C-alpha cells in the first residue's frame, strides 16, 4: 500500500524568525526530511542534552540517564 502525506499527528503553529526559517528550510533540504521532522529531531536532541545534565526528567522517556565516572567523582 503506498504511503500518503497525511498524518495522525496534531497540528501546531509557531512564529519563527526569518533566520530560523532559513535554517529550517536548509536543514530540511540537506537532510531530505520535512520541516516538521527537522523540528522533532532538533527538539529531541535538545531534550536529551538537557536530561543529560539533569535539567529535565521525564519518567515516560524511553531512555535512561546512567551515572558516569565523572559524575561520581563530583559527588
């Protein structure tokens, strides 16, 4: 069965600067992905980085933060 361009994801609207729109368009073109997918990837990467430094913690997250040697020495 061929894929369609419809999605079951909710629609969101954001106001972005011209610079951000240019970056979004460039990344979508370079990566061959939709602009929405680029936003999802960027947000996931940012969230994981924040979680790495314990600034956010979502118990529903599918990944786990593990102790590293550096973290243990700081405590």
